[in-house]
């Protein structure tokens, strides 16, 4: 068994959730915050059989899109710049971790 952690931008959470539901993938959703821009994310925790991991990753890839966003340089450097300038950064997509599960129970 595996535990998949999929961290998805809040803008993509609805699409990922619906796609997982259509495929019968059950997940626990946690609200989380990214460390880089301190923006909202959703962390999906999914316990699954080994052979389901690729399907879960595929759903996340298909429904989590990367995009460019303009932010002020102070958001990146925590106010260390006296004249903030707009900077374009990549956001979105999904960050996925897969770990082994020794034991799983639903009680």
C-alpha cells in the first residue's frame, strides 16, 4: 500500500476533486499554505494500492495547471527591498510525494 500526498493550488482543487471522485479515488483534503508565496493550497492524502499510484498522479497532472502570476518583489523577499517591483513567477501544478504504508485501518 502507498500513501500519496498531492499538494495542489487552491485554484485547481475543485477540478482535481471532481476528477478523483469520477475515478472512485477517495482522499482526505487538508487546507495548507505554501512557503514561497504563502498562498493557499490543498493537500490531498490518498491511501491506495501500489498499482493505483500512476492513475492518481495522472489525474493530478491533468487537472493541476501551471500558470504565471505577477507578484511584488516584497512578497518573495519578505520586505527586504525598498522599491518593490512586479516579478512574474510560476505557480500551480502539483507537488506529489509517495510513501510506503506499513498498516492501514478504517475503524
